[in-house]
């Protein structure tokens, strides 16, 4: 079985997008469904219902999607 530990409250897809993103940069529900289907974003399935742990999704997005810029070498 999966060793995932849910620490927070479970929320719906709409609630997840509201809590993770500012209104002006919030992705679509379709994007979230695509990421869920591709198993990029962790989720909990209870029957046919799908729920998300906000902190778990935030940590996953930060670890997988973080793009680090180039560091500028300081001439000394």
C-alpha cells in the first residue's frame, strides 16, 4: 500500500486552487485534473471522490516545479 501520510484537512479541487493560488494567477480546474490524472499532484481517492491535502500539494509543487535561476559569479 502507499505510505502517504495526510497531515491536514482534505479539500476539494476548487478549494485547493483557491487556497494555493492568488485569483489573478490561478490555473484552471482542467489543469488540476490533468496533473492529477498524470499523478504529478498527490491526491486521496475515497470511492469516486478525489480530495487533496493542501500542504502536501504545496510541498510537491515546490519540490518538483521549482526553477532555480542562474547564479551570477561575482568577480573578486
